[in-house]
């Protein structure tokens, strides 16, 4: 019965991700176990591709083979490996198996087998059960038989993608990579997958790309993906944080200088453009560049030439530009803070990076990634989320996006240990340890007084509504920036002195 089901899926015209997900679901039902996980091997790290019976955030985990002896044992054997219930080797899935709310459950039985495609290690297939004795020698033999079908499913998916890639190549496009090959950009939401397909298409060209998105969405990761998928992948990717460039040194940093060009220039030095010659130059926070430097940058983009500070002869460079900003550069052009000609040169292909709040349950996948990082960093046996904590993560708007999520998970893990959690146990993060701000926490007595004065059907004065919104925005920015007023002012795009004045007027200071 299982053979027929798997063979039917092999013959069916299904997307690769759907085929592999149906495969692990069928295996779980056949072996009557708690969870099945298919993991792809990438650079000595096992990446979950399809899971059934594990919590959603397990898809964001990354298992370093060297840190997980059970997975290492499975990977190094061509036959199936069965671990007894009393095995002393730590189980990577402890606390990650789906169950009803309550105490986290331990895995008792574990079995797995390595998978090989075209003679090369591809990954592993693992099965886990909560009841001791679920797996026996007959289960091991059955797993070895079904592993051949799993390897066939992987081959079919790979062949289908190669065929689609050839068809798309004739149309001047690039097909999406197979599941588990998204690099460090984690998530399975429709909006993210659509964006990745778009980036894969534009990556094959030399067009300048402008990545636009809120602070913390991970624009650097998308820039790296563009470079890695481009014909320049074997050449350098040079990153410049434009916001950190002092105006007096920006020209030298970008274009280089000759000896004696200015006080302290004791030797000639190449700039970032020359360092990126043949490759890609990533200008992060390009909206922060001073106007004089913008003019010199425009010349470099138009002519493919740069001139070292203090040098008369221009130098040719071959550089692909990727720029990123959290500002609305069109507004900067209108206000005279950004050159219109440079804006049009940089935004030949603008790409909007979606904020985390628009990526559905990707927040749990990313949370799983950060949980695994903190588990290894803190030396904890297992680190997972309580159901209430998962709900809180999904309900929050994430104004600081992925960066804020990373900080929230790290703080919660430390708080858990501070509340007496032991490193050798399964540590469950409760919702209150996430310390997420909510509407009630952002209100001041003045807000509450104003609201109590508003009768049903009455209209609150516009001034009061604007002030309430300003208070919420300032408190939210301060929460994201850990109380740093200068960083909060930068995020709010206001002058720091004006922010202090506004905060005092609103009763925040």
C-alpha cells in the first residue's frame, strides 16, 4: 500500500515541495511514528526540506553534523541506523515533536538512513517515535527499501527542475532552486517565494538593483543572493555601509587615494570600487551619502570610471551595483536630499523587500533558526517555544522585522535560564519572557484620559490622535533601539534634537 502511494506520487505532476511533503506524510502514517523529517546536506549542515509531526519552527533549524552525533551516525552509514530508547546520544528533535499543550515531550525511539543521489551524499531521512519499542529490525529493513523510493523522488524533482530551467533559459529567465537551497533567506510564504523567483531572474543580468525595505528585513542577505546567483559569483562582493562613512573620508573610501592626497595619506590606497572590479559592489543605506559624493558616484556609474583622490588619470572598473535603503528615495529627491539622476541610475530595477508582518508563518521558521543558534550558544540541550509564545510571535507586528525577532528570541533564552531552567533539559520559552510590547503597554495616562473622554459615536480631536500616534511611534522606536535615542531618531528619520523636544512635549521625557 505504501509502495503504491509513493509510486503514484513519483508519477504525478506535482511541485517538488508538494511531492516531498506528501512523501514524509505517507511515511509517518505507514510507520505509525511521531515525526518524519527529510534533511538536505549542505556544507556539513543538515537543512530540513520537509517535515511531518514536528513543530512549524523546525523548518528554520540548521543542524551542524558535528554537533549532532545521531545525525552524524546516520549520515556515515549506508544502511539504516536504529537508536535504542536508552541511547545516551542527544536527540536533535527533543521537544520539537507536535503534541497537545503541556510539558515538552522527549523522543524515545529514533531511526534514520542516509540518502545518496548519483553516488553522492544528498541528506538523511529520520523517523522518531514517542513510544519506546515502536521501531524494530523489521522497521529498519522496511526503511532501507523505502529509502530507494525517497532517493528516486529526489532525482525526479531534480530532473523536473533541470527541464524547467532549460525551458526558462530559452525565455531569458532562471528557475527557482530546489527546496532547501535558499541560502540564509528562510521562509516558505508565498510573498517571499515570489520575491526569490524575481531576484533569480534579475540576478542573471548586470542591471543595477535597488533593494527597498524597512530596517531589519535583511537586505544584505538578498544582496548576497543576487550576487551568488549572478555570472559574477566567482568574483568579489564588496559591501559599503554608506551610513558609517564620514563625509571627509567617503571619497577616499569609495574611490581610493594616492600618497599625499591629504594629511595622513602616507601611502596610496585602492577604494571599494577597485576592490569590487569584476564583481559586485553593495551600497547599503545609499540614501545616507552626502550630496557631493553622490555626484562622483553618478559619474562612476555612468562612465565606468573612477578617479583616486589626488590622481589625474581615471581608472576603468567593471562593477555591478546593488544598492539598499530603508528610506523613500523619491521623497529625498523631492526634498533635495538625493540627486534625481543618481536615483534613476540606481533604481533601474527596484525591489521591495516585504516586512516580516507580511510573511505569514515565516516568523516561526525564522524563530526556529534563532532558537537553534541560541541553543548551541548557551549550551542548552533543547530550546523550543510554548504554544502561547508561538501565538504571541504570530500576533505581533514586528516593526523591527527579522532583526527584532532575533533579539527577542536571544533575550527570552537568557531569561529562561535566569528563571531557573537547566541547560541539560528541554527549555520551553514562555510568552511572557518574549517581552513583546502591546497596545496597552504603549499607552500613557494622558492617552487613557483622552480615551475615557470619548463617548461612543463621538470623534476625538485630530490633535489628540496625532499625539497618541507619535507617542506610540517613539516608544516603539526606543524599544527596538534598546533605548538609544540617536538610533531611534535615525530610524524615525528626524533630527535627534527635535526628537528630544517632541518627546518632552508629549510627556515621554
